[in-house]
C-alpha cells in the first residue's frame, strides 16, 4: 500500500465517524442525561407508549402513575422515551368525532330508508349546476348536400 491510499482510507474513516458515529453518540448522551435528570412529578412517555406521571425515582427504575384509576407501574430508566406528554385529547376533539359518527349514522339510516343522503344530494346539486353552466349545443342545420339529397 502506498502512502496515498493509506491517507485516503484514513480520511474516509474520519469522515464516516464525523457524519455517522458522532451524531449518534451525541443523541445517546442527550437521552442518557434526560433519563438521569427525571424528577417526581414529571410527565413521561415510555418507549412502549405508556404515558404517566413519575411518583417515585429509584436508582435504576422509576414508578409512574397512569390514568384516572391511578395505576402504578414500575419501569426501567432506559425505557423512558420522552419527558413531557403530547397534547391530551380535548373535549372539542371528541365532540368532532361524535358529530362525524352521528352524521355517518344518519346517512346510513337515510340510505336504508331509500332516501338520498346529504352526500348524494350535494353530488346531484353539483351535477345540475354544471349542466346549467354548460352552454346548450345548438341543433345543427343540415348542410346543402343533405338538403339536396332529401329533395331528390
């Protein structure tokens, strides 16, 4: 091997370390710091998706309390995915879901009764509007050759 090929290999490995390995090490260090700095009262999400509030911190485990029924679960520190829960489902979100469900039920009942659903009515209305907007084609008058053939 020549000096040039050794230098090329060293530069290649250096760039790979710089762009691939180093960022992963930084992310891992940040996660370790986050997991070591949890305290009682923090809202966390585990890597399995369980959301809860920390009630007790031990050396390598934590105890979280989940839900309204206050179930307590002991999990390892390495299982903490993030601190701070996502936005909880609000009443307006559940009201929107309920309204969509009722609308679907009403459409299903209308269809069963043989009545057009609101979706079908909208579709028919848009078809009528496009028919009204489209210019009416004028009837074609027969050409001179056609009239002369009819007269014969």
